[in-house]
């Protein structure tokens, strides 16, 4: 799928920081699709790092990530940088940004991906070693459910509008990164990758699933995955056996990888 930033660059550059922070749809000018109860808005998450060895797949950028990406794109454009530079900077600045970034790093280190990549911590994937990783989402652009961040459901692969973003945007990225290892964050991004596997667009052996989504809303599952919360203290919403199985499988598979 084409980079949509040229289509929206003028609107983004003309917006103030306050306008972006208060309404990342910029008064509806960045709305891409709307089918009740879902709304998809544009934020500059188009850039694909075609040299990546690892792909981290979230569900969809949240509101804060959208704001961060738009602000960085605006900064780049106002400074006179071209579309490619603005796209790359916006994507790298906003991907898995906010409080979820450290949780994600901790989980990747916990399963040994840092050792596979030959680094002390996966924190460097967001800095000096950014060239090794590509960040993306099952649904490339921000999706809102009745105005709130969409946290996932089976509709990721069954709702016609959402399924189109998987079949077009995500599949296009897979075709550019066939040799990379794909790591979905949470069950719904895993479901999107599984769909592409079934369609013959992605090699099953390239998918390492089982990592909880690192968002604050999923804090308990992440804490248990990392050994920071005891099984006895878990709520009924968390299934420790599933997490234990997924963790062990991930650690084993990462240990056997040649990154």
C-alpha cells in the first residue's frame, strides 16, 4: 500500500501542536474510513524498514502513538525535510511509544531476543540498533471503537473494513520482509498473522507468538509473564497456565533462532 503522508502532509504541517494533541483526527480531516462502530484515522505509520531482521506487530496505534507520530511528522515537515525523512522519523519516534515501550523491552529481553541479536538489551532497538527492527501493527493506522482506542476482538479478521487493512497493508509489509522473524503482541495481532499464514502469504516458522500486549491495560498479564506477580495474586481475568506455556515456547524458539 502506498505511503499516504503526501496526501496529508499539508494538513499536518499547518496544524498546531495543540490542535494535534487535542484531536489527532484534526477535525475529521485525517479520517480514512468509518463503518460504525469503527473509525480509522491517518497517522504516519507508513514507513517500512526493509532491512529489518525482526518485526514487532501490535494491534493498532493508539491515540497517544498517533499524536506522537503526527507531532514528529509535523516537526520534520516544518523543518523542510522531505516526505521519506518525515515518514521514517515519525514511525521510529512513535512506535510502541509511551509507557508500553519499557514493558515491551523487558519482555523481549526476558525471552532472550537481546542475546539472539547480540545486544545487552532490546532497548537498543529503539536507538542505536533501530536498523534491525521494523515496528508495525495488524491494523496499520489508528482504529477507534466508539471514539476509544480499539483493544481488539475477532473482528480484526472478520469485519470487512478491518480485514481489508490486514489483507492490504499488513500483507504488503510481509511481502517486503519475507526473511524477518515476526513477533505479534497479543492474541489479536497474532490472529491477523495467522490469517496471512493460512492464505500462504507468511511462513508459519517465521512467527513467534505468545507475547502479551505491553499496553498498560494488559499490565497484569505482562507482570506475570515477567515473573513480577505471583500466580496466587492474579485476578480471574488472567490465565497463568496459558501464559506459562506461551513463555516457555517462546524462550525455546528464540534460543533456536539464528537472528
